[in-house]
């Protein structure tokens, strides 16, 4: 079986290495995984010509919403989020799923992060932020603050929360002084030219820091706040969204519990 991830940019993706590790841990044979850089105007060409070569694909920025038009069916979570990151072929149907939310939910569970009743600042307002906000609301978050460079996009995310029946969500201003959790959903820090001015927010020593970037253990965001005792990158989310994709493609459930630490270490070695 042949799988891939499509996106732009895609050069820093470790998805092929992760899938190779998971195939070995789960004793999955005869599967391959590759990454494909697509120019932004080549999505239609890919689905019209190359998609037939694959049994399933993952989708990353900037195509997560744009692929919806190619689908015959979409699961409820992906429909609510208008955000597809996993596509499968089943019974001559092209089906879309969102496994990112499952991955983020597992990141919270694996690291013992208590959401219910907490306050959280979410940095960014793109598709990843939308997924995070949905997960936080589902887990009983008390209050959400959004910080984003585009105010229009921040308002769109706020309105999305309102459609879910959650109203205690505001845009960041200087009067906000403390949060239980701070989550970076932006790609800021993945490239050398990035600076951390966007992360100038009031963070306390007790604040739990989460950065969805998984390619570095100490991301730009996490390094900025040295005194915080609990800092988590996006590695667990990365692993579990991939696991869920494999389960969807192969229509089989897998148990990674006894192997998760080994998977983490192997990925850390690759990054080093």
C-alpha cells in the first residue's frame, strides 16, 4: 500500500520517518509513505492525475480546507472543522477525516493536562487553532483568549466557538494577565528568520506551555519562557494523528501503549 502527505511547505516534515517507525512497531508490511510538495495551484492536477496512485493521503497546509471539494464523504468532526487532514479510499468512495483533533486530544491525555475549568490563550487563528479550540471546548475549558496578527481571522475563530455554543472567548489585549495554559498553533519558530515578538504575552511560572511544532524539543516559543515548569512540544500530537490515519486507511485498530516511548525516542534521534 502506498501513502503520502501533500503540502506546501513540506520540506521539514518527518512524516515519512514516523510512518516507517510505526509500520515497524505495529508489524505492518508492504507499506510506503512519502512527502509531496505541491505548488498552491497544482492541487487539482494532483487529484486528477496522481491521487489514483495512492491508497490514502495526509494533507497539511495550505490544503486542509481546499481538498473538501474532491471528497465523496466527510466525517462529522472534519465537517464541523471544515478541515481535512486524512483522505482514504473505501468502497469506491473518497472519504475525508480529521485526525489532528484526535492527536491533540491524545497529547493532552498523555501529558496529564487538565482542561476543565481552565483558562487558555491560543496563539494563532488558522486551521490548527480551530482544531485546538474545538478540542478545548469539548473538554470543558473555562475561558479562551485568541491572539492573532489578523484580527479578521481571530474574529472568525471567535465566531466558530460561538457556533459551538461557547461564548467565553475573547481577543487578546493588554488587560489579560494570567493563563493556566498557553498554546502556540502557528509555525513561528520553524525557520531561522522567525522572531519571537508575537509571543510577547504575560506568562506565569505555573502556565503550561504547548507548542504544536514537533520538529524541535525546545521551540522558539518554549525557550522564551524559561521559568515555566511544564513545556510540551507537538510530538505526541504528531504521532497519534499519524496512528489514527493508519487505522483509517487499514480499517484496523492498533495499540501503541507499550511502544509509545520507543517511538518518541526514535523520532528524537532523527531530529538530532
